[in-house]
């Protein structure tokens, strides 16, 4: 019996050692040689300009620029369930950036999530989307970054705990969730649809925000574009489960993606604001291609979207609370919100002015989670976000109880959705998150 047990343990140990060796071989990547920074003049201006457009549409500056920092110099804090991870310096600085990276090293990072020194990158860098990019687009991005000013910006220390901070273990995450392959056009779809799919799935990595993740941080591909929490906001569903009273039409979605404004859905704010700024750099045909792809995802492609019934209902609800009232939540709404959000019958705009968002139609008010509405109420919308040059003032000076009263009142009078619960606690959580970000936590 004892000998048999020893043989069993020996066999198990052998299997474990063999598995560990196989994993080590799979996980290990050699360092690629350092190179001298390419001469910026060696890149064709047209290639650099193309890279600039691609970098904008991929939001490279949004993630690789800290608040108040130099462009692309890194240091942007990304809160994850596994700790805070800081973006890296992707300027061509030789010591702290990617100035010694060859184009082959850059391509490997984009396609495989492996840095020049052979270490695995954390998947907050969306290589699980960027691997779909063409060689030409990666070359253009490399050219654009290599002509940027070199900025010396040492790396920030991530707060990912042991053993998750061991880079080699990221190979295990890749083994489970990362299965790279080039983008393949669907011959049954139009050229515009395929272009939109390429941008959405690859360069613009829309699923990185709009697709829910599992406990290990992998995207749940069976729920692609079903909505998810991101950076203290809710990225709403882009599929048929989107709860907006007016379904997205291709024209309305293209207008929103290109300008950040939709008269039937609201304005871009929070993490979506830089997305719109980036997409606005694309040719209009590319923005329309994205809209073509996503109305197909939502199931409205080829269907007539008639906003009239939902609009009439919203305008009728919008008159609630605008007159003399003795109801406390209604008084708060009338004093703080009604002057900007009330829409009368306007034949030029169809009754909903894009710069006076009709709250009954707004995505934030119709989501199951009140986070987006709370974020906007507490922090407002900056002139750089949403509608260009138009500001929504912050009402963070209101008490949690007053903000909760307004949010609950709007939910009850402008929608037929179930009431939100624990609004006071959720408002406090939004404030706490903002305070932590201000301290750099």
C-alpha cells in the first residue's frame, strides 16, 4: 500500500513538474534588442498623420496621459478589482518610454501583450482588441508615437498584490481568455458593416468598456456589448437590452458618436467624453460605419425608428413639477433642474432640443443603476465634454438627501421603471470615489 501511494505521489509530482515546465515554456518570451530611436524625419508625413487619427480613435492619449501630465507620458491611474494600475510612458524617451523599442517590439506588444523586455503586460492595456489591427495601422501608430516629444516620466508603482503582480502569471490569464487572431471580414455583411466591426472590435475596443467581465477580468464574450461598470460609471448596453425609450437609429448614433450629442439619448459624459473626441477625428464614413455596425448589434438595422410616441410621452412627463408644488422633491427639481431641462413644443427640433436634454429620454435615467445620473448631478458636465462649449453645473453642494430626492423623483415621474434603492448610499459612494481619486489613491 505504501509503495503504491509513493508511486501515485511520484506520478502526480511528475505531472505537476511537467505542467509547470510546459507553462514556463509557454509563458516565457525573450527580450527584443534595444534600438536607437528612429529619426522622426524618417517617417512619411502621411503615415504620421494617419497614425495621429488612429491614436485618437484608439484613445491612446486618454489612458496614457495623467491629469495635468504631458501627453502620452503615462501615470493615469486605472482602478481595477485587483488593485490600481498606472499607464506607462509611451513617448519615445529612451530611459522611461519606448524610445528604444523597434517596430517589431511595438507590434508584439499590440498583438501579444508582451513588452520589449519580454514581460507580460496587464490586460488593462487592451491587446485583446489591438491584436486585430492590420500591419499598416500598427506601423502608422508606431510612426506617430516615435515623432512625439520624448518625456522622461518614471513608472508609478502599481498596487496589485502578490502574487497577481507577478508578470509571468499573466500568461495564465492569456491562456484562459486571450485567443488572438486577425480581424476577418464577414462576406455576408456590407463593407461599411465590416469597417465598423474592425473599428469597434479592434482599434476603438468598445467591448473593453461595454462588455461585462468575469471574476478574473476576462470579457464575457457571450454577453458582448451588454453593458458594464467602468471607472465609476456604467457603460450602457449597446445590444438589444439597451433600456432607452427611443431605439438608436443609424443617423442618430452617428451624430452622437461624432458630436457627443443626441436629442433622444443625452450627451456624452464621463469616460465616454474622450471617446467622442477621439472618434470625431475619424473620417465621417468611419463614424457612420461604427453606427452601421452597432445598430446591427442592437437589432435595429433596417428598421424604422419612430421617436414620436416616446417623445410625446416624455414631453408630457416633462411638464410635471414645473408649476407651483408643495412636494419637496418636486420643489427641488423645479429650483435646480427645470429651467434647463424643460422642453416645450418646438417645431424646429421636434420638441426635444439637443442642448436641453429631455430627461425622460435620457439613458442615465432609464438604466437599472443610478450611478451615471448621480455622477452628472454631483460633478456636472464640463465644457470640454458633451455638447461642445455647453456646461451643466455641478450640484455636489447639495446634500445627499436632496440629491437622492431629485433622482428618485425623476425616476418616478419620467420613467415606468422600478424605483432605485439605497440612493443615499450610492451618492456617498460616488463622492468617496471622487475624493480618493483627488488624493491619487
